[in-house]
C-alpha cells in the first residue's frame, strides 16, 4: 500500500467578503490545523469566475476580493511563514491537472452535484462550463499537492467525495504506469474531508433553510468579517426568528431552524456548548439573547476586521505574501504534475 505524507489543503473563493459561515465552518479549523500539520491555504480565484460577472464583480472587484480574502486568512490566524498562502491562478499546475481530470471524471458524476444545480438555478443552459466542471478543478487543487486532508464546511462534502472518486479512478486507470514509474499501487491519496468545525453549516440570517452565502443578494443574510459593531448588532436584531421564547434544552430547537442557527452561532463564537447557551438564555426573550449574541460576535470579529484593515492598507505586502506562497506551492505542484505527465504518457522536456 502506498503511504502519503500528511498534508492539509483547503481554499475559499474570493467572491466578495468572507462571512461567519466561512469563518466558523472552515477558517477556525484551518488555524488549529497549523499546529499539527503542514498546510496549504489557497484563495481560489479561478473558481470565483465560474459564475456571472454580477456574482464576482468584475476585474477590479476580483483583485480587491483576492487581497481581502488573503487578509482575512492572516487576520484570523493563518501564519504565512508556517503555512503556504497563495492565489490559485498563480500556480498553473492547478489548471493543467484539471484538464487531465476532465478526462478522468464522468459526466454522470458531475450531473449529481447539488451545488451546480443550486448555483445554475433554473436556466442550466446558460451556466458556464466552468461552473459545471468546478468539482474537477477542485479535485486538481487538492491532488496536485497529493494532500491527504481537507478542512471544509458541510456543503463541500459532496465535492470531496467526487475528489476521492477521481483519485481512485486515476489510480485504477493508470495502475500499471503508476507502478512502472515507481509510485507503487497509488499515485494519489484519497483525501479525507474534515467537516467537524465549530459550526459546519451556518444558515442565512433571513432564511433558516438556506446556507449563509457570500453571493446571497441580501447583505442582511450574513455577518461579514469586515462588518463593524453597529452593522453586526443591526443584522442580528433583524435576523429572522419565531414568536416562541428560546427553549431550555437542545431538543426544543427541533423544527425551529432560525433559532437553532442563532444558538449554534453563539455557541461557536463563545466556545460553549448548545446546552450551556440554552441554560443561560432558555425561557427568555429573543431580544436579550440577540443583544448578547451581538456582543459576542463583536468581541470575536472586531479584532479580525481591525487586523484586515491594517493589512489591506499595504496591498504590496499582501501581494508579496501571495507571490512567496505561490513559489512555495509551485515547488510542490510541479514535480507532482511532471509525474502525472509521465504516468499518462505525455512527452515532456527534462
Ligand atoms: N454557511 C456556511 N457554513 C459553514 N461553512 C461554510 N462554508 C461556506 N459557507 C458556509 C465553507 O467555507 C469555505 C469556503 O467556501 P467557498 O468560498 O469555497 O464557497 P462556498 O462554499 O460556495 O461559500 P459561499 O459563501 O456560499 O460562497 P459563494 O456564495 O461565493 O458560493 C468552504 O470550506 C465551505 O464549506
């Protein structure tokens, strides 16, 4: 059995500013994983352009969003000296491997992807080919480093399963060549999805049935990492709830998605259990709980927003972090891509 060095990879799309769903679902986990693993954290700008310009905002907004997401990683605690931080489009090997995976992955597999169905909406014929083949590029992002673990929110689980299917099919299709080139019985690992963040699925503040999302047209649906104290308090005050008071036990949250979501957010931000939150606020009105939630959110997010502002005041420094990270990422990706070319049978100059 081939063995693989443990390596973590994950990424976020620079489709506008990150929100507490991205933070609690993935970013806090990324920060923790640096203590025990080598980590590569990518700003996946090529994924960002898979939807219409109205979603990602066009060239000037994209460049700003790439720097903002980079600043958010660093401000939340990702250390660019220890971990690799870079933007995807600077390392061409992602696109190169994605093409090979376009030829390994099956139409039937992509047809099952729920994110494509959600994002394409009713007019699928008008969706970009990039949006459809997004999961193949995501598989390449991870496997070009032969990464073994991917901390993500729950919404990405299906894409991770597809990544494993692609890795497995490549290993099977090219088994003989993989062995001939000295890689034993598998070239790619089957990466593990790590979805146990403090809040793996944060829902919209306006609709407890929809996940909180950067591209939701309503800014009131999310708390952005850059929102100031007044904005956070206002969004929480306006968050949808139901007329009942908060229950005193977790089972009382069943069938009350908006209440459950706010309690989950509070518990994750305050590093408490749901039970402890309900023991404190159960039976009381939402107004008291919402006030406390606003305070907890501001206490946790204001230092991040402050650090982001400081970093973004010097875009040259942010760009230098990305350039250095890209060079380190390329040093891992290039030999892996060369090996893929050899395994597939492409001729390459030495
Ligand atoms: N609501 C969420 N709850 C928990 N985790 C979430 N993530 C996203 N939304 C939530 C996790 O954040 C990481 C980065 O996500 P992404 O930028 O790749 O895109 P996404 O999953 O499609 O997130 P958005 O905010 O909904 O972006 P848009 O609107 O641009 O598509 C991933 O680990 C994701 O699981």
